[in-house]
C-alpha cells in the first residue's frame, strides 16, 4: 500500500495478502491510483500454461470436468522457520496452496469460456501441527457446471506435485506445473495429452530461468503503463477470488491466522481511511479550482485534517469570515463534496464525502 500511495506499480510476492480482505484493500488502492497491482505467480507466465489453455480451447479432451493438483514438500519441522511460524503466517496453504487453487480456478474458468471461475463449495481437511500452522492440507472444490477439483499442499509431506485435467474425451497431465527450471534453467516443461488410449507428449523447451518469463512480462506491462498484466497472469480480481478460496480452505482446518487479529484489521482500516482522505482531497482540489481567494484552499485543508467541522471551527482555523466560510460550505455541499451530519445553527457539523 505504501508503494502504491507513493505512485509506484506493484508486483508483490505471493500471497498478495494474508486474507481476502487485505487483497481487496490493496486492489482498491491500486484501482483508485490507476496503477499496476499484481500477484507474482511465476508459473502462470511460463509458456506451458498458455499451451494448456490452447489445448483446452481446442476441445481435444472435450469439456474439462475435473482437476487434481498438488504442491507439497517436506521441509522438516523447524519452529524458527517462516514455514512453521504462525506469527509469520506460516503453513502450507499460504505458502504453496495458492498454486493448485489458482490453477483449478483457471481450468474451471476455461471450461466455461472465462478467465477464471469461483467455487461454490470448499471442503477441506488436514493437519494443524504443534506450532499452530497447517502442515498438510487437502481440499475439494465444487464449481457451477459440475466441474470439480482436488487440491492439496504441504510443508511436511512430499507430494506428487503434478496437475491432471480430465475431460469428456481425454486427459492432460502437466508433469511439472509449478517450478520447471526454477533454480537455473532451462525451464523445459512436459505436457501429456491422452485421448482414446493414445498419448501425445509435448515438450516445451526454453533456456530461460523460470522467473525470467515473469520478469519480462511485468517489465513490458509497466513500460506500457498498463494496470493489469496480460492473461493468463493473475489479475487483481483473480487474486482476490483465489484469496477467498484460501480463506475458506484454511477455515475448514480451523486455522485462524495472525491477520485476523483485531489489531491487524484496525491497522488495515486506518490505511484505507488515509487513502479515502487523499482521494477526496484530490477531487476537491480539482472541483474547487475555479474558486478564488484563500478560503477555499484553507477550508479544504481543514476538512482533510478533521473528521467533523463546524462553521465556527472552520472560521477559527481558516481565518476567514463567517460569511465566507458559510458561503464555501454551501458551495461544497451543493456539489457533493461534503454533507451535513447533525446540529442546527452554530452547532451544525459537516464532513467530507467518500
């Protein structure tokens, strides 16, 4: 948020927020500022995802009906590690659970000709370990149109880490959907397509490091002044929908993370209020620009700094006459910049409108 407030486009490491509410807040700030906000899921920028979508669109495996996707590893218990530290929002769902969930939503969307789809039902089970974070998690997602998904993640169990999409006529398997060529490259990827008992294997070869695709894509996006990266990179709406699923999945395990602490929520609310104030001040400056004299500018400053303002208070703080203050307040109210809250006569109070 601070970067966006400073006028900088933001590519943030996943997860974009610890809860869906946090993601919504950041996306709202970015939208108001007209700036890029994107969540860095590098696998979505790799050519194999674009190729997967091409195969699905071709109808080769028929209508997609189900996906199984896992991302799990055994890191070994270490209470000092961020993976096992609840104060750092550790656990499998927040570390790697977004990978299978985001792919499931992508494929479910492709099944109905959309960029993504949101599940109607989210069921989950798993293991919350001794440090209070989810060490292993399994989820079942049910979408409209009878599309289903099995997702799984872990920080304490090695998993298959493949993705298999089943359709009416066949199946597609991504052998390494998440991290082909992660550490050095090449980032070669293998896609198997099976229809009628016959399997075709496609190998997408690239000498690049996996993260190079993401870096190049977002460099171009920022250079072009766009506020969203091209599909299939995650849009803010896609990131928000994924975060909602992660919240629901985590709730199924009974894992309440640190972001749900009331103090954390109050801090987030305060930051959003600051953005509302800045947005109002900018709008008021533009709309009041035709007005002459010092009073309009001074009155705008008072209404920015104080939640409620009376005419006597504005008179004292601006140094303007009562008549000038009341004339400008009436002008601002008529244009929807402020509204009267309560009182009569000298006790009338106004506040800036959102």
